[in-house]
C-alpha cells in the first residue's frame, strides 16, 4: 500500500553543469522522470524536484535521494539505466520505506558530500 505523506524526496540536478551536453555531460532525462512519476503514481508518495544546481559539479549529473532516515547522494549518472534505477528506488520506498534498498547499478555512484 502506498503512503500519501510524501516522506521521501528525489532531487535531480539539471542546472549549470548537470545535463549540459555542450559541457560534455550526459543529458538528464527530465521528461522520462516526470512521465515515470505520473505513470507509476509516485507523485502521491515521493516528491520529485528537478532542481537547479545541487553543487558537487565535478560529479556532474547529481541526484539526492532523501527519506526519513538519511540523505543519499549519487553522481556521475550517465545513462537512462541510472535514472530508471532512481525510479525503481522511489517505487521501493513508496511500497516499504524500511525495506527499500539502493539499486546495485547506483552503488558505484554514491558519494559523501563535503563542505564547500
């Protein structure tokens, strides 16, 4: 059963560096993410924010996954597979936040933020 309290959020950077193909970075599939959120009705339980700069520009294509327990930063997302995994994470959190695990394809992209 899906929760209706939007306890989790996904922030996807599409700012000064992220998604800028002219700077050599991969495109951020904003339309794909928005469509998936609607199709899977994630908008009822997980906030999706397409953000301006989240910082950590050297890791381009940064996304922040936030639930009640923690903030999880991922960077260098370079394929639709990575963004599909973000959708999968959101689906798992919507179904059972306590048991949601990070998709394996995203694990190598995890990073700990540092103070700038």
